C-alpha cells in the first residue's frame, strides 16, 4: 500500500502533516526540545527501533526541522531544533494543552511550563495564562507536572 503524499495537497494542514504527521515525529521533536539530543537518549526514552528512529531523524533533517551536529570524532551526532523546528514545537504546546484538558485525567498534566517573562507556571498555550504575553517554545522551562510518571 502506497502512502498518500500530503505534501502535494493544496492545504497547509496536509503539508504540515507530511512533515510531522507520522506518530513518532512529534515525540522526537518533544524529546529534542526537552534536551534529549543524542540518538541513544531519544531511542531509550521512546523505546523506538533504531531503524525507525534513523528514518524519522533523517526525514526531519531533510525538511529543515532538525539540524544534525557532530559531537565526537566518531560518526556521532546530536540533533537540535532549527528555527523551523522551534516554531513546530509551538504547535506541540497547543496539542499538549488539548491533551492536558481532555486526556490527563485526575492525575493532571505530565508537564508544567514556567514562563521566562513572568516566572509563573502556565498551561501549554501560546499566551501565558498569568501575564498574557506570548509564550513560545523558547520562552518556557519544562517541569514535571502532577501527572508525570514517578
């Protein structure tokens, strides 16, 4: 079965899904944003196969969402978000907000967001619930929430 090429559709949502619509990609971006930048760290956190992780990382690098940087003389790389990737994380923050609202249950959200501008804990959203200022991926620290796995 051949996969539909969403990148050719005349729809910005479809084109975005072509880049990050596969379920592992947003989780990889989340891990890199949270500071897990090396292949082994991401693989251990997600429990993903080496083959699938390699394919997903290559795809995200090809689309300019991640940048691959050498950190050793051996062929070892770490992955960092590009400007394009950091902006995609804003989308993930909105997805997390929806998940926190509708799926977190009694335990509560697994992650909290401390806004740099005001220092307050806020929900994953594009505006701080406390000060009302814009809140993007680069503007927050991630903290364990009440629903985080212990």
